[in-house]
C-alpha cells in the first residue's frame, strides 16, 4: 500500500479592518492534538492573576510552533518575536489563527441568539496547502 502524506495547510492572515492594516502573518493550520491541548491548557492559565510565566510560554509556543513568517520589519517570526510585538496584536494574531482553524473564539461570529449580527472576523484569511517532504 502506498503511503499517504498529509498536506501541510497554511494560512495568510491579513488584518484589514484593524489597527494592523498591512500586516500579513503566515501560520500553520495543522497542529497535533497534543499540541492543541497543551496550547489550550497554557491559555487557560492566562486567566490566573499574576501568572506571567504562562503568558510568556503561550506566546513563545505559538511563535515557535505555529508562526511561519510575517512582514513585520526588524522582528523575527518566532517565539522571541512574538514576545516583542504589542500584547494586543499578539492576541489578535492568535484569535485570527483560531478562526482560520475553524475554532470559534469569543465573541462568536455570525448571528447571535438575539438575531443581531456579531462582529466581523478579525482577519481575512487565505489558505494554501504545501507538500510535506519526509
């Protein structure tokens, strides 16, 4: 039986209607379940008051494992780079990545329970698949 190579899906996040207009961030969409659960557990700790280690670990983990490239001048697209950008922008990037993966972040997109339209997505997303060579 011939082996199957799982394609590596990537997304280019573009932040159109935000303060970050012009920024483009390329991220991996395919993560292991183990990574996702560890990332989610770190994110849950962010709510713990004074847990700055988790904040640092979460952004570094995202930068080292998910972030592929960006057009931010003078800042490397890696875990260290994620800790050098503004906190608000780092949160927007992660929320847009979750949206691109199909995970609905708060607030929920689309129609709300009361029939009102919920906010627009945080970023425009272009998806592409890359062949993974093993």
